[in-house]
C-alpha cells in the first residue's frame, strides 16, 4: 500500500527512493504492484522516460495477465491487434491456469486498488504504446519470455496467511473472489480476520463483578431494588448471611424495612421509629 499512497500523494521521489533502498533485500520487483507503480511514478514525474518505458515493458512481460484485468477495470478498449496477440490473449483467456492462485490474488488486489491511477488518458496512451512494443519483444526475445514464465511457475506457490488477512481487510470484491473456499467460507471477525495461529493474547479481560448494595444502608437497598437487575432472593440471602447464621432471609428483610421506615420518619408507634405529631381535623 506504500506505493499506492505515494502515487496518490504525488510523492514520486519518495517512492523511487524506497524502491531503490528495499529492492536489494526485499525483491520488491517480484510484486505486481511495485513492478507497475515504479514506472508509473517515473512517468508522472518526468512525462515519459526511456527508463520508465523499459520498466513498464518488463512488468508487462513478467505479469501479462495484468493488462486485460486493468483495462477491463478501467472500462477501456485499446488496439485490438495488441489484445489479440498470442502472449496477452493466452494470459487473458486462462488467467487462473497461467498464474498460480497466489499470484492471481496479488494481481487482483493490485488492479482493484490501483486502477484509478491508470485511468488517466495520457497514462492509458503510454500503456498502450508500451504494450505494442512488448508484442514485438516477445516475438523476438523468446529467452526472456521463457525466463519470466519459469519465474511465475516457481514463485508464488503458496499464499501466506497474512496475505489472506490483508485481502479480507481490504474488502475488494474482485480480490476476495479469488480466495480459496477454505478461507472464504470460514467465519471471521471483521475487526480481526484470520489471526495468526500462534498468536499470544497478552491481555485477559477481567471478570466483571456486579456491585452489591450495602446491606447496612436501607436507602441504598431501596434504590437498588428499583434496578431491573435486582434479585430479591439474593439480597435476602446476603442480608441473612450478614445478620448471622441464626437469622433467616425474612428476618433480615423485615429488619431492613423497619430501618427504611425509620429513616423516612414513618415508623409510627412501633419499634424503630417515633410517632409523628397529631394532625387536627379541618372542617
């Protein structure tokens, strides 16, 4: 995704510097997105150079299936002679058989994500021009074509689980359609699809304990009884346990009621409250 955001931000020098520094030990040129993004950055920066033309032609020879998928996604039709050429026609007619499943997934993801950058008119003209040159080169340079075919056959044999995870998170229908059935039919969490099988959970959510009302406070008990989660039986058991082993649930509850009435000043003449003043009748 670094190449995509660099191109959209028009940070062409940054993209070319990253490629030159990482290519020796990461082989970025073996990835379809980098193979096409680097020459596009050169073209956008300098309006076509011989180096950009050469890199684009190399990318089309290495990944011939990209051309048809990219044009279809852009809704563009180029010279029919180019598309009917045996090299591109074979790649377009049998994308799944000529490319390994891993390579096809990378190509589908690149086209789905980057196609808008290639739909610019001058870029399409440049792409068509170099595609015509590729048709001439593959007819004259059989060794180069065979070498690229062997590279495609020997590499991209398996898709790492992290790549599957990235495709699912990207949520491009064209890319997710290329997932194998054992992955596409697996229920996943949208926020964490296909986590590593050897992942370590460093955080365990503590169990939430429901706070119990203070049994010695009648007002707190009364307010707690208004909550939907209040359990009278549990409250009675807790009250009985707090009062002592000789007191049953009813005794504890009755004592709480008496204390509540006393706190509200309505205890009458009974135990736990004082009688209120007499109220004179009014005619």
